C-alpha cells in the first residue's frame, strides 16, 4: 500500500518540506469523522480486546485460578515474571488498534505519528533515552537510596532477573512506544484539527495521558499533588512540549522507554501496578521525594536534550 502523504497540506498552509508530525494530521484522509472513528477503534482495542488478551494470558499461565487472580488484579499470583507479562499483554493489541486506525481509516503511514520525514531518526530517539535515563537513575534511584537506604533491598534471584531482562526490554518498548504514538501522536494530531495552538495541544495531550494513569498505585500514594507534578507535568506535559518543539515524537519515545525500563529493571516499588523483579526493590513509596525529583528532572532533561545534544538537521519529508 502506498500512502498519499501530501493530501490536506494546503488546508494547513505549510509547505511539505517544512512539515512537522502535527501537520501530518492533514495528510491522507483527515476529515473529522475519521478521527472520531479512528479513536473509537483504538479505544475498543485498548479497553476491550486488550483486556481479553490479558485474560487469555492469565488463563494460559494460571488456569481458572489465574483468571480469578486477574479479576482481583493480583498480578503477584503469577510470579514475578508472569505477573509482568500479564499486566503488559494488552499493549500489542492497543498498538494494533492504532496501526489499523492510521493505515486503514486515515490511509497514511504509521511513521507519520512520529515524524513527517522519510525516516525515523533513531539517533534522536537515543538522545531522548540518554536524557531520560541518566538523570532518572542518578536522582530518582541513587538519590533515593542515599536518603532512604532502609527501603532498598537487593534482588538476589539473579536467574529470574536474567530471564526477565529480555522480556522487559521487548514488552516495555511496545508499551512506551504505543503510549507515545497515542497520547503524543494521534491525540495531538486529532486535537490540531480543532486548534493548532501548541499550548492547547500540550495541555490536551497531558490531560488525556493523566486520566488512565490516575488509578495507578503511585498516583494513589502521591495524592493529587503527586498526580499533577509527576504524571501531568513531569511526564504528560513535558513529553508533549518536547514533541511539539522538535516536530517529532522521537525524543519522547526514547525518554519514556528510559524512564520505564529503569523502573522495571533497576528500582521497582513493590506496591506498583507493574511489579517487576528489578535489581533493587523499594518497600516504601516516598511521594514527596518523587514530586521534588520530577520537578528537578525537567530542566535537567531539557538541558541534556537541547544543550548536550543538538537537534537533527531537516530531512526530506514523507512523500509515499
């Protein structure tokens, strides 16, 4: 299938060579009802079919008892690795819903959710990973250990950890990329048909990103302050802003993966929804520490992303 990427560009009033991923909202088939239909398909895949996928995995791993455990959201019943797999099982389905909406409903390349260029800049994704991983580990991980050493315990089951590493890398990459394609990609593009103002787009994306994360145990522990600082500002708003500045979601994809993989492999809170056999388990969630850390990480992340690393030079836009 060949995708006609340039349709709708005159409506936006931007030359194709100057296009960002936001302008790609007007490529292919872009009428408002297509975005509504696409959103319905994505939400059905995410809310219904993804839950069915998790149930099937739970049933395969634990039989009827596994299905009952999933109903109680008792992921610990599947073991340290199995629980992680069950909790992540729905994201490939969520991703499939996004791909179906973009390719079949909008008839454009899924790459346009990331960039308007012919190729994804994996170098820029790497920049986002480094800018997200290094400060998070030093401030969020090491900093917490220095302040609250008694809450840390080392995972001595290195065999389980070794088995978990490749599983975590693959499933986390699917999870974080899927969320970026939806919250910073599809949502921002659809909202741009209403108003292309960057502040509006960033806020809409951050609000919608916060809503499904509001029920996470971390959010419950941190209260509304933690939800606002850590999820709305420190993740949702930050990733939306850098995507709008860069004109691609590459930085956000790398940073989101860095944040989650560090959490799953290095420092994992035992009460987390995504409980994982990380190298270090944290027994107590220090909400205010995470709030302060989130605020400190924002300028550090931006400094690394835009001072240490330079933005890519303009490349050719998508034309097929």
